[in-house]
C-alpha cells in the first residue's frame, strides 16, 4: 500500500475539500500492530441521510466509527463534524456502540442508562432531576421499553438492551448518529424499532451512519452506502454504488457471483 497522506488531526484551518457535511473525513488511516485496519479514507456524509457502512469482516467499518469518535489512535487524517473538530461538536453526536462492548453487569437500570444521554444538558456531577427522568422515560417509550425502565440492564434480553442504548442516543437529541452494528443479534421486532427510529431522526433533520452486515436489507433500510475493504471502494446513493462491480471489489472471493448479482439486482 502507498503511504497515507499525513494530514494532521489537529490542524487549525479547515482542511481544503472538507465542507460542513454532518461528517467529513480526509485521509483517515488506522493500523493495529503495524497492520492497516483503515487506509486513506475520504468520505462526506450526506445531510439527512441514512448511511450504511458495509464491507467484509475486517474491512475497517467499526474502526472507522471509533476513529471518528477518537476512541482509537490514528496514523493520519482529518475529521470534521459539521465543519468543526469533534471536541467542538461533540454534543451534536450520539453513539450506539456494539452490544458486545458494554458491561451489562454494571448496576444501572434502563432508565439510568438513558439518563446518561442527558448529561450534556444536565452537566457532570449534577443531580438527575424528575424532569430528566421523565425525558428518559419518554425516550424508552419511543423504543417500546417504558415498562422496563426500572429493570437492571443485565436482566434484559439482547434486543431489549439494544433498544435501551438506542433510547440513550435519542435522549441526546443529536444531529449525527453513529451506530456500530445495531442490528447484530436482535429479534425482528427490535430490528423494526431501530429502522423506525432511524427514519424518525432523519425526518427531524439528522444523519445516521450505521455499520451494517446484512447486504440483503441495505436497499430497504438505507438511502446511501459507504462500501469498504480497508480502503474505500465506493460511496453514494445505494442505487448508484451497490453494483456488481463494487461488490466484487469489496467481497470478491467471499461471496458467490450469483449472490453478488442478486444483491446488485441483476438477473
């Protein structure tokens, strides 16, 4: 691979070519133990878009989300959220992590977890008041979890846990939602609830960027896609980028030719 462009992450003036998109990245590069996990990614997220980030296992999809949030170290790149550094726009961003990365034994109720999404407004080390708990319960109600508000999160099913973290993101009233495999291991009802919430926040003006694995549902759930395999392969409206050529570039050898053609809507 050619060396990535060494764009300093803390550069002062807005890097040329990066606009005020919900998310813009230039030259984003991450490596683990000298092995590239994400290489020289350029990407602009559309306004009010539902964006699927797709690619084979090990393609760097989750790494991209974590790099954008500053959760993993980067080798190079520039990241802007609505034209600003993340530290200045953090309150405009909500994150739904992979369910497997959460400590479900933590002694917190579903309501407590959702209230954490309000800390940007409450302030750290300040009391969670009645109005905040009412707001948390309203978010739980939006995802069908109001009856489980007092339940310890470890006592919930996988689908219920995912809904709680979705409610926490809703509580933030963000403009950009980053979701890392929210559909993994959930039941059909939870999957529908997640899709409904994504569409609702888009109608409210937000953008959703979602790491997704089920290629069969990309066209049904999303309007844009970023296809990756360590390097970016294609990005744009689903109908334009979900083609036989781009799928072959990303998944060649991992998916049968007939499966690729079916996903691309050929034949």
